[in-house]
């Protein structure tokens, strides 16, 4: 099996637990909060929760930028199903913290 192959039994193998949210004071660039969570046996930090101009909340993942300006993701979901899992868990927690009506325009 190569690194790009993935048996179907691997999908959905992990769940997201211990979601912790740190609200961002000021909220520049639409920044609402940062999240940390466990995914299987891995702790993932510094997932940013942002709000676009329409009020929609979305996630961005940490990355480093090389001297040449090329971005290198530190971690991110490998497929749409896993991304949806993160959105549901993390944005759900943010909505609980912010209260009714905040970020309710979609996930």
C-alpha cells in the first residue's frame, strides 16, 4: 500500500474529543477563536476559527511559510469527510460559547 492508498476500513476510525476553544480578543482578519482538540491519539493545536463577510464560520489550519514564501501546512484534514468532522465538532463548540444567533449562518 502506498501513502496515497487508504483502505475503506480506515475512514471514520478516529473521533474528535477534548475540544478546547480560546476566544480571540480583537478579532482581526475575521478571527473569532483558536481550537485545540484530540483526534485519535494526536493533539492538534492552533486551528483558527474565522468569520467571513457573510457571517459564516470556517476553519483554517496552521502552516509555516518558507523563506521563499511557500506555505507548508502543519496539519489539516486529508479529505472532505474528515474536514466536515472537524467543522462539526469545533464550530459547534464555538457556537455554544458565543451563544444563540452567533455564527448561525452555516458551517
